[in-house]
C-alpha cells in the first residue's frame, strides 16, 4: 500500500490524503505527533518548528481550513501525512462526535505508515516544556500513557502585545492562571489503545497512566483580536446554554487582572505550580 492509497482506511468522500515528507514513511520512530486543526496559519510555523525538536514525524488532520494551514503543513520536513477535509461540519454535536473518528483515523494511519514507540497528541496552541524525547525514553514499560499538567496563559495590562508568526510561542506570555488541567497527551503504540466516535482527544485502553511534565496553553492569549474572535466563534457555533453564554460574557474582557475563574495570576514556574487549582481536563 502506498501512502496515498486510502482503500484500507475509512476516509470519506470529503477527505483526501496528502503526502508530505515521503522519506519518513515506513521508518521506525521514537515519537510521532498527531493533531487536528483548523485555520492555524498564524502559529503553525512555530508549532511545527517546536515539534521538530521533540518528535520524528507529524501526522495531521486539517478540518477545512480557509487559510494557509495545509500549505504550511505540506512544506514542513517533519510532516509525513495530512488528511485534508473539504467540508467543515457546522452541526456542533456532529462535529464533536467526529473528533474521535478524526484522531482514530490518524492513529490508524500512523501505525501503518509511521511505526513508533510513543504517540504525542497535541493542539497547535500548546507547548510542553522540558525535554520530551528524553523524558519518554526514561519511562519504564509499566507506564503506557502520560497526562501533562496544562495551564492557560493570559493577556495582562503590562503584557498584551499581539503574537506574530515570527515569534516563539513558548514563554511568550508572562502570566498564567493557576487552574491545572491534566491532559492525556502521550501514549505507547499499543493496539489496546484507540479512539471511538465521540472520544475527543483522549483515547481508551490505557491501564497505567502517569501525570508529569507541564504545558503552556495559549488559546486565550494570542492577542485581543484573537480573544474577540474566539468569543464570537463559540457564540456562533456552539450551544448558547453551555458555551455561548460564558463566552458572550467574556467579550471585551481580553485583558486580565485575574484568571477567568477569579484566581490570582502567577508567573510561569514553581510559584504557579505550588498554587495549582485542579480542574476538569476538558478545555
């Protein structure tokens, strides 16, 4: 089977498989990264360069982007395969159910074309700190998955310059909320681990999960304009009762003196970690 032969995979009519760096296919890798995204051209160059230091290959699902996301993915030497969807699902329930299928498809393709020891499931606006490759290499066989402690970065009065695509996103913001979400980002390449429709970003089938490492999340802090676009996005495309009302109340409030949950902000480091407030893992 060639990389572009989709007959073995459950690829739909609106989806096409694009080969990136073909030299990565069929090779054994320590760490492969998978992601799904839509319209991430602003941060994607830095995201891919950041990942290049930590993983051997990347496989991505693009959900009908209208910017240069697919072109940027195709051009990067660490991107092996892209599933490009041409029809974005506007129904929120159908879109959320599809997340598990999208990631399950990526995982199936990676196992067939990119044999690996570890899978790193990431979002483009996340930056895991530390030496990921060395850390995973040091884990014993009794650990088959890893949750990472994630904290939201915030725009503040003294730190609100907009992110630009020529900047590094890691450590871009000074202050973070203490709310800690433990996100499952890494798992071993074991057949018992996989996705079902509706699973979101967390697969099933793990038996021994450890929590370690830290992650900076920039979804709320790229710029004032991006904050307002995010508010409008949730208002337009998600149920008002569960998402829209919350984000409508946040419009015009991109600059923070405290977190969205009313807690003091902290600089990245031990002070933040010592004051962590455990939260549900869904972002």
